C-alpha cells in the first residue's frame, strides 16, 4: 500500500484499538459530611451504603474526555500491511490523526471503495476524533467488504463502549473471542483486555480480573497500554501493591503522560504514601494549574491524612476559585469546616490527621 510506504507512521492506523477504560465508570456521590475520601483517577468504583465514604474528586473523564479516552485506550495490535508486525502506541493528540490524514484516508476510500482496510483505517481515524457516528459507518462498511472479523469486532466493541453502550460493546468483544481461528489470532489478547475493561466498568470485577490475567500470559503483557489497563483493574480489586508495580512498568516503558502519573498518585494514596502522592499531584498542578480536581485531591490529603489545615484550606479555596462557588458543592462546606478547626486551634493550622470514615476510589471516579 503506497500510503504506508510514503509515511511509515501511517501504519499506526492499522492498529487494533485496545481497551476502553474509563470514560463512563461507575460513580458515586457521598451525602455524608464532613466525612470525605480521596478520589482517584479513572475507572470509578462505586461505594455503596455499607462503605465508609464515597469518592470526591473529579474524574479525568469529565474534563478531557477525548484526550483521556485515547490515552487510556492506547492502540496496540497487528498491522496487516506489515506482515503481522505488532505495534503499540498512543494516538492522543498525535499528528498522525490530523486533518491531512482525514483527506488522505477519504481519498483512499474513494480510490478503493471495495477495500475493507481503507474503510477500517478511516473508521479508526473518526474514533480518534470522537466522530463516533462516522466511525460506526466506516467500520460497518469494512464489515460489508469482508474485513478481518476479529479486528472489526474489537474496534466496534471499543466504539460502542465509548458511546456508552456497554451491552453492545460486550456483544462484539464476545464475538471476537468466540472466533476459533484467524490469521490475526494473536489480537485476541487485545479483545480480552477490552472485554475486561468493560466488565470492570459494569462492576463485574471477577470476570474482569479473569480475562486480564489471561491476557497477561500473552506478548501483550509487555505493552504500556496493557499495564495501564491492568493497573485500573487491580486498583478496583484492591490489589494496590501489584497496581503500583504495573503503573511503574507503564512509566518505565515510556508512558509518563499526565493521566498515568495521576493514576500512580491515586495508587500511592491507597498505600498510605501520602507525601509521594502529594509530590506527584503538585507536579501535575504546576503543569495544569487550572485542573480543579488536583486542588480537591490535595486538600483532602492535607486535611484528613496529614492534619495540615492551612494547606487543606489553601487547596479547597483554590478549587472553589476555579470552578466557582455555585459549582463547588460540598467543597465549600469542607472549607468552612477547616476554617472552624483552625479557629478552635487558636490559629494553629496543624493537628492530628484522621482517616476515620474515609475511603478512596480510584482511577475513574467522578466528582
């Protein structure tokens, strides 16, 4: 294919979409005050009435949906244009998926209307731009022209997951896993990861872990996108030590983007390594001073875990300043509670931190 020869980076377009984590996630709000818990990154484990406290911090999902979506999903798979060579990568904000690519892919479809790969590539492009209706049309068109079932089922499962239709997404993932033979059989590990992520978001954690453990026995286990997905499932199943190992593998493999570090800080909180978590959140705050959820996270840690009322108040006020008083919700009350504590301490701003009644939800909870 001449396009691939002219632009080696174009081969990324042939990759299979790996697991969608997070966008929706199960979320909870906590009506109880002033008890509150730290809130992590992206998968969103709901806490029921029997849990101590629900999550508090805003999820990456709500503020940078498209960017977060593709950072978490990543791309990994088999490129049929390069003799089965495996690839992994990240298409969040990449120049590969710019408007020039749109024109090139549409031209390819025009020149080869019966070539399923052309429609498949265009479908992946539309997914990268969150143009989901167009992506759906292109991927189904690729199916009409007898495209690779496993690749297309996997891509469609990821697409419907991103559109919030988990039931339909799982149908496609199951169809992909049911295929007994294929020239791209190795890509089944990607489907396992995607399906595991869907199970996780629907609260079926046992099924999620079973599938991700199966995928961990394949060559996919060395890929950063896999280890990130693995981290989220381990977080939700409260296996925090291994979760930290996996997120560190992700970083060691060259994936040290914003969300990955945010997730690592969430895991560190669960391991009671508060100062390390604060250091990471502080670095992220320096990069994105307008990210309100960082101020909320840090405020909770300073107040409940370290007993530093001055810094807790400073961060709560910072959060309110960004989102506005009308949108600050319970954080306004938290700030008032901290002010009262400072007054009772006679102006002293440090005291005994307490974690009584607090809980953490990890990568993925909502505000």
